[in-house]
C-alpha cells in the first residue's frame, strides 16, 4: 500500500519494465496486470479490507498481462504530481463487477511498456 499515488505509479511502471526484460524457464515471459485505485482501506489483523481494496482488485482484473490500469480517483490524485514521461490514456467507462457505477479506466503509457492490448476484460 502506498500513501501517495505518484510512487505507486512509478513502482508499477518499474515492475512492468523489469518483467519485460526477463525470461523465465524455457524462454517464457512473466506478464502481470496492475490496477491502481485511491482510497482509504481499513487495516485489520488479517490485512486491508474495504471498498477501496475491492475497487482496486476490479480495476486490476479488467486488464491484461503487461498492462497497468488506473481508476478515475487515482488519476485525480495524480493531477498535480504526475511523474515525468508517464501518460494516462482514457479507455472509457466500464462496468466492473461488484461496483455500483461504471468506472472510467486509464491505461498507463511510458517508454518500455507495451501499448497495445485486447479490449478490457469488462464486457463493456
């Protein structure tokens, strides 16, 4: 968990860049999807809980391996602190399971990241 969105975004980009340069057993690539959402989760003895955690999981679930997605709340939080050379491209509004309202999702674009992916895994 990050308290500020800019370091979270920078970490996500570093993770994707690092994974893109490595191969794993028999030349296979390890591709992970990353979803960022801003909110105030509750810390319990068993970990973080709350709607923000649920929303972050749904943002992540919508993506594909190698992709970083950002929610509208995180985009707003990044407005004045967007790291240099990182851009956010709107992918439109999407219905995410378990959330009551459609969410506008943004794809993170930066040097060293894949830019083209199949449609989001939202059905919308």
